[in-house]
C-alpha cells in the first residue's frame, strides 16, 4: 500500500522533488495510464498549495480530451491552438500564464482560475500524448520552480502513457 507523507513544511524545490519521488513510486508497478494519471492528479492537487484544478488532457482524434483530474468539472474537448491548453499542445511548449484573463483566447472552464501552467506530455520519440494542466485561484501563482517541478512530474507520467 502506498502512503503519502506531509509535504507542507518543505521548500518549493523540495516539495516538487519529493512529489516526483512519490509519483514515481506510485506508478512504478501500475500499467494502467488512467489509474496513474488519476493518482498523479490527486497527489498534485492535494500536495501543491493554492490550486483549484490539476489534471490531464489527452490527445485523441486530433483534439485534447479531458482525462483524470481533481477540481471542478472542466471543458471536455479543447481544439489545438485554443486557450492555454490548446496552445501549449500545438506549440509543444510549456506555457505559464500569470493572468488567464489576459491570455488571448482563454477558455474559462472554471471562472475561479486566475493563473495557469500547462506542460506538454510527449513520448520518447517526441510525439504529443497530452498535457498536464494546473490552475490556481491566485494571480501569478506559478514561477520557474513550479515549472521545473511540474515538468519533472510530467516526464514521469508521460513515460507511463
């Protein structure tokens, strides 16, 4: 049985290192990608402070389709190039947005979201698999440490998709 530990007293860098370690341990022996993404979304949502949404969109039939997540109900399908999620997927680059209302074409799935970071998930041969999407009800919530930590987590999950 997997047991999480309290990460609240750690620095941000330590939090992400420990969270990546816990996610690696959690998904190590599980082959089901849905189960792995569900547990990963839960760990992120419950471990990283000041979030209101954490989850995945998967590439299916040329669009991004909602996968496992934690938070309020979300948009189910997002086209390439639409909103932060679709733009990050189209460009295959991480996008960090301090104020989502300033992002051209932002899709307001949850009006409580004020800032967002989206990490593309790619296979070893650089094919897009989906994205990891994390939102906060605070403006300018995500910084370079969040980006580095979430990218490391994204690599762990992408390897299990």
